[in-house]
């Protein structure tokens, strides 16, 4: 069978016969209260979150490779979630759910403390226009909420092709995580994890990637207090300016 592609980027997995499809879309999140992962997935398993998932390429890859792990991914843009959901459905991925939601309110309102094993953030929107800088997802408060959500030993993975965003992240991430910059190539490079990574590589852009486990001994009150005094992401984004930013807004 031909591989499904989107803007030349292969979509992982293959479309199954319709009888084997899954239902991975979460149409409505509850008005209040944290999500009960066991009730959502019908089993107790480690939970991996992806925020700003775009077309869901990383979540599809990870869910196919790790059927024993449950995956919940969100994006603010309904069109990309529509495509991601359809593809996960067609691949019979019962260990995946997609929902339309912004990353900060999702982490702040819906994810119980210590309830997830990994949080992944690939190429958060840099919002080049200074008037939109307040929309940037990686803020000290967001990081405090990611820290809170992780079970002991839990992992945060982040990457970007924006040098200014990376510079900001490398200053604030170590406050909450034992943060390591991934210096060399990683196992799924140069193929790439997310659509943005694949496209950025094809344009010769440098990918900045790092990971860290939630610091132990950092209590919630202290994390919130630190978040209040750390600098907000008001950096000036100098690029890279390229056609990719327009592509991000389409589901494919
Ligand atoms: C540059 S794209 C990267 C998409 C995907 N992670 C990838 O690497 O291919 C940024 C994505 O973040 C989404 N986004 C922007 N602001 C967001 C927010 N506050 N919360 C969640 N998603 C957001 C956009 O809709 C877009 O899909």
C-alpha cells in the first residue's frame, strides 16, 4: 500500500479495514475537574501528553511503537485535530485521544498532579509578531504546571527550530527540570518526529532539542513562587522566517 503523505511528509502507520478503526476524538472536555485517564482509555497505563500536536505525527509514531502506553494530544486549531483524529481512527489506535484545547489551560485545569509519565512539546508556535508574544505557550507558569503533572521520574521533551525561543527555554527550563540539551542527532533523526521537524530539516534549519525529568524536592508552592519571578517569554523572535509558518495552519 502507498504511504500516506502530507506536504511530502510521510504519515506513520497504515489505514486498516474500517471494521478495525478506533474512536480517538474527544469532542467535549468536562467543564471542570481533572481527567480520569483510566476511565478515558479503559485501562491503567502510563500516559503521554503532546501539546500543540499539529497533525499529530509524533503521537501517531509513539502510539504505534508503544501500544502499552496511552497518548492524549491537544492543539488549539480544530482543523489539525480533525486530520490527526481521522488518521489515528483509521490506524485503529485505541491508545490515542485528540482534543482541541490550548496547552496552558489544558495543563492548568485538566491534568491531575503526578498523573502522566511524559509531556512532549514539538516546535511551539514562536509568534514572530511582538504583539502576539503573549500567546507563546512556554511560560514559567506553564512549566510549573508541566512539572506538577509529571509522575516521579516523569519526562519533559521539547524542541524548536527557533533560536530565540530556544535561548529563552534554556534559561527557564532548568528551574523545573534536570534539563539536558540533546547535543548530537537522536535515533529518529534525520527522519524526524513531528511534521515541523521534518520540514524544518528539509529547509536546512537547525533543530534544538532537550529533555528533563521533573526536579524532585520542588514543591508546588515553591514552583508557583518561582514562576512568578522568572522572566516571561517576551524575547524578540528573529526568525527563521519561511514558508513553513503558513503550512502549519493547514491540516493537509
Ligand atoms: C509550529 S506548529 C508545530 C506542530 C507540531 N508540534 C509539529 O512539530 O509539527 C505549532 C502548533 O501549535 C499550535 N498552537 C499554537 N498555540 C497553541 C497553544 N496555546 N496551545 C496549543 N497549541 C497551540 C498551532 O495550532 C500549531 O499546530
